C-alpha cells in the first residue's frame, strides 16, 4: 500500500494506461507517477490528485480512454492474483455467480483506494454499484461529465473475466453533483427495448 490508502495497483494501472493511450504525454505525467516512486511503493493523494486534474483537462475523450484502460488493467492484475476464490466463482450457478463476481469487483475498487465505500446489489438479473468517497469524483466544483470511468472499466473487465458480456452504465456521479456515484450493471448486455 502507498500513502493515503492509495494502493500501488491504482498507480501502476494509471501509469501503464497513460503510456498506452497518451504515449506522448507519459513523460509529463511521470513527474507525479514516477517509475522510481512506483518501485519504492510511494505515491500519495496530492500527486494522484494532480494527475487526475491534468487528465480531466485533456478532455472527456482522452480522460475516459485513460481511466477505462486503467480500470481494465487493474481488473486483469487483480484477477490474476485472485487465487482459489476467483476459480470458485466460476463454478457457481449463474444467479450466484452474478452476486459473487460483483462483490469481488467491489473489493477490487476498494483495493485501489481504501477509503472508498462500495455497495453492490443484484435484483432481477441487474446489478447496482454505489460508491461514496471515490478519489476520481471528489471535486470542488461540479464537472460537465462523469468521472467514474475507472470504476466502469474495472467492473466491466472483471465481469468479462468471469464469463459475462456486461454493459456498465454510469447513472449518477458525485463530480456532477450527485450524492453518490451509481452504476447499473447489465450482466449480459442491455436487454432489447431498453436504452443504454
């Protein structure tokens, strides 16, 4: 773990994602996400806040791409370290596998930033993820677009690794003035007749 509850998984995912999505900007961001700092397990809320602030200034498209990729990378690395518990989920009946996989996705998000509180629910085959205290969405002023792309990317990839074909939608975001960040999860895509 690093300072302020920020785990190395989050910092490493962001570093890798910026290198893949914005390779010409990586050197700029390494001032805050330096490989030396990653090796020594150091980061902190202030450098991470600077990275997130500058990424938002890149625009909705680049920000979304970087954060979604970082979330997907985190899910893959977390899944690879999942051990026996990860395999047990795959043996469960589908209704129980939905619940188990979504709870494990919540743990992944909490692992990345430990003050984050994540609640999940599954009803009628649809999941809901509610987050409070997200480092991505706590801004002084409201933002014009949702900043929960890391969570959406992480949940999507985590569920894909559990054999689902999910569609994850951000319904509310604290950055846009919501009380919480709420995501709706369709485990096997959006049903016909329902708009995304």
